[in-house]
């Protein structure tokens, strides 16, 4: 009976169209880029208005931690790219391992970020702190943008980790396999986006001083 | 010809009666069928539309006399804020694309569904969530937002009303809009039937395509901007607050970088509907197909670069003002191309004066008035004089309501037989058209006069010399509402008791009319092969006299 009902339900025939799926993913990535683009505009305008204060405030950031995080993220992009190559070669276990490694690297990034932020907090540099409010306006804006932009990026890292965790499950279940891996490619694209946004955040906040 | 084919085809239940995976209401709210999602949007959107209409009518009633008529000033502020937020984010932006785009796009291009059906359902759920959040903000302690739909800082950071829920509502609705746009672009690229080349697509599809790109590329800006205001309100982070060095004018730029292109998200699908309806009732191929198709793209493109004409009085360099004014004038060219091509399509056509065409004809006149006053506003000297007056309010209501709103009424009547499989009664529909057209113009035309004389927008009180115009407009609002109610009742009655509709009651030539009304769950048994352009009425054109 159940099988009969199932058969009567008009099934939209599953035509596979990986190109279309990737078009959709790229469009979504455009929207993410423009979302951060708005923040880059705000940054550009305020940096133009307060160049000296932005330079001074940037000295408070630890270039070493920033560089370490940059290396971590770049490596994680490599591992996710390698996982796609491995699934294409049919090496399921290796592919899962590489995605898991990507998640671990993302976690390392977040741990670093946590210590970095809490260090700033202990120095009294957080929104509405008396310490920060006493500083010139350009520095208040700099730290406001610092928290918003790196915070929003960290949120994307977390979302990316969740997406990648699903990828591990899909590979384990065989939904993603040697012949059908467009989901993993889409997940990988998202992870590269998280990476490339950081590539712009890093010099803007850590290196320009 | 078409009828003979449908007789041969095996009898098949329409999509209302075809078996579904879930039962009862779940068969609707969990359905990934684009037709069911289109109807979900229709119902929710109409609910929000009538809520905002009620607020508008109350506002007009308040303006009947100077000083207090029915409500306090603070209530009036929340009225125009809610009216704006609901009308813009919940009615006119999703209106035509989400309802008729969803229902018709796959049918028009010969596909079985949109490319991402599940994403499509998610868009509706986000739409519903955002809408409910906006409504909930009314009843939370603190009262509804009173910032106007523009959320200008620093007031939106400091007011104690419920700005946060309204901000998040707009954010979530933006997400819904992005997903719809993304879905449509992919669908149009990948799912056209064999032979459906770009220049054989119906013009409504072209307008949806241009709209979808604007939705994808402009909406993220409003997302991040509103998010920044929310973060600033919640954490006190200094971004826009001038007390901490922030720049409120920068907020306005970011706001309009989205919200001006959003105006084209609102109007482009309406223009597409007109291009769709006209050839059917003129029994003629559309005049200048490629010009209309490309003008949609041109409007989307140039329209994305004119945002600062909303800000001529807030402080900008003269060079910037000249450029933005010039670009604004430029948008009028593709818009006028459309209007001229529509008129040329009607010329020497065999016009069938059916209800959809009536609404479209009103739309063309009103859209032209709205467009022309838009040019006046784009001219720097006049703009300074009429900024923030009723002139501006009159202008955008002529474009948005007189244009898109009437196009939407036309679309409802045009596709009603296809969507519900029944015909509506013509006489009440014509009466509603007469009342809505008279009411609309009586309501908004005095705005131009008042505005030019200096009546500021959003003011609770006014000088006695403006009262005759306000009375005129308020009476107009009553006529308009009477017309809307007759239209709504007529259509609701028709859904239940209308005469069954044939597959092609209007004589349309596009693909949706080749399937039964309402369409079967899978749309097409076999994907059709397209061999001709969309408006092939050559049989009317080649035999001028002998035919009759």
C-alpha cells in the first residue's frame, strides 16, 4: 500500500546538473562577497577620514597571531582542495580525513581568535569600555570595525565548520562519492570564500600600520 | 489545435488533486512544488497587503483635519513606519516575482520546477518568519518602530521603540529575496526547454531575470547595513553614531545603494507583466521584442548606479550631484523605450478589452506620470524645492502602486484561470477596475499639488490651507478601498464558484496556456520543444480582411 502511494506521488525526475548547482553556489558566494564589501566600504571611508588614528590603533594588534592564523587558514584551504581530489580518485577514507583535518584547522583558528579577543578585553579595548571611549574617535571606529569584521568572519568560520561536518557525514554515507561530488565542491567553495575574506582582513587590520 | 492534443492526452489530476507526500496543511507548507509555493506566497502576501492598506487608510483618516483626528502623533509615526515596512519588504518586493514568478516561470520556460525546489520552500519560510517578526514587534513592550522604513541613524540607534525586531525582520526578508533571485537566475540558465533560446523567452521571464540579478547583487548591502545598526544598538559599537566619530551620511549611502536598486526589483516584474498581457489582448506580436528585453537589463544596470539622488540635500560634492542627476535621467531612456513599444503594440491591434488589459492600460498611464515626476525629482533644482514633501510621496506611489500594484492586479486577473482553473465574473471586475483607478488617482494626484506647495511628508499636523487637498485625498482612499474589496470578494467567490476555465481562455501563445487549467503536478508530460517566438499572432496579421 505504502509503496503504491509512493509510486503515485509525481517524482520530479532527478536530472543531475552539476553545472547548475555550481552556478547557484557561485551566486551565493557573490552575495557573501558583497555583504563583506559593504564593510570594506565603511572601512575605506573611515580610514580615509582618520588615517593617523587608524595607523596608531593598528599597532595594538599582534601581527604574529594574525600571521599564524593566516597560515592556518591557507593550509585548511589546501586540505579541503585535496579532499576533493581524493574523492575523485575514489579514496573515500583519505577524503574524510582531509575534511576532518580542515575542521580541526578551523578550530585552531578560532582558539587563536578567542585568545586574541580576550587579550584585547583584558586591556580594556572593547565596545563602550571607558578605556576605549577616552581614545580619539578614529581609534573607536577602528576597534568597532575590528570586532565587527573579524567577528562576522569568525561566524562564517563556524558556519563553514558545520557545513564541512555535513560533508564528512555525506562521504561516510556514500552520498558524496567518486561519481557525484558536487556537494563537496560546493562546500569547498564556501570554505575558500571564508579563506579569501580573511586574506583581505589580515593586511587591513594587522599589516597597515 | 491545442485542444485536440489535450483530449488525446491521458486524463490526469491537476496539481491540487494529485497525490502528495504529506496530508492536510502539511501538503502545502512542506511542498516543494513551485505552484503550491506560489499560492502560499499569494495568500501570505495578500494578508500583509491588506494589513498595510488598513494602516494607510487610517493615516489618511488622521490627515482629514489639521491636528488630532483619530490618533496621537506617536501612533501616527508608527503607522507610517509599519505601512512602509510592510508594503515594501512584504508586499511589493516579493509580490510579483515570488507569487507569479514562482508559479509561472517554470511553466513559461517549459520546465517541471525551479532549479532548487527545496531552497524555494526555504525562501517562503524565511518570508513568513520575517513577516511575523515585523508583526510581533507591534505587540511587544516599547511599541512598534517609529523610524520610518528607512531606519535612518542616529535616531534608529537611540529611539526606545522596537527597532531590533523590525531590523531583523528586514534582514531575514532580504535573505528570502536573495534565495529567490539565486534560484531564478539558475533556473533560467539551466532549465529552459529545448528550442527556448534567450530571444524566444517570454518578456516576463526577461524581467524576472533582470530582477533576480538585482536581488542577488544589491540585497547583501542592506543586510550588512541593517546588521551594523543592530550591532550598534545592542553592543554600543561605534559605527554610525556621530558621538563616536561615525558618519550618518555614510549610512544613508549604504541604505540607498540597496534601496534604490530595490525600487527596480519592485517595478521590473510589473513592466514584464505588462509586456506579457498586451500582445495577448492586442492579438499582435509585441513591438520591439529585443528592445524591451534589453531595456529590462539596462534598467537593472543603470538603476544600480543612481542611489544618491535620494540624498541631494544631505551634503555631497557638486560633481557627485551632477553625475547622479545625469544617471537618473539616463534610466528614463530604457523606461520610455518600454512605454513606446507598448503603445506601438496596441496600434492597429485587434484589441480585446478584457479585465487584465484594463488594469494594464491604467498602469501605463499612471506609470508614465510616476516616471515623469521622477525625472522632475532627478533634476537638481526642482529636487531641492520638493525634497521630503508630498510630491515625493505622490511620485513613488504613482510608480509603485499605480505601476507595480496595477500590474499585479492585471496579473492576478490574467493568470487567475490558469492558477485556479476557474473564471471570475467580468462585471464586478470591471466595476472594481473603475473604482480602483478613480480612487487611486483621487488619492495620490493631490499629493503632487500639495507637495509642490510645500506640504512636508510624514508630518502629523498641517496648515489649514492644505486641508481641501487632504480631504480630496482621504475621500479618494475610501473609493480605492471600496474597489479593492469588490475585487477581492469577486476573486474569492470565483475561486469557489467560478465557471470552469479552459486551458487557454485568453488566446495566449506562451507555454503556460498549452497545459490544462490548473496545470498538472508535473507541469508538462513531455518537455515541449519550442520552435517559435513567444507572441506569434501571425494568423491575425497575415489575413487582414478576409478573416472576418
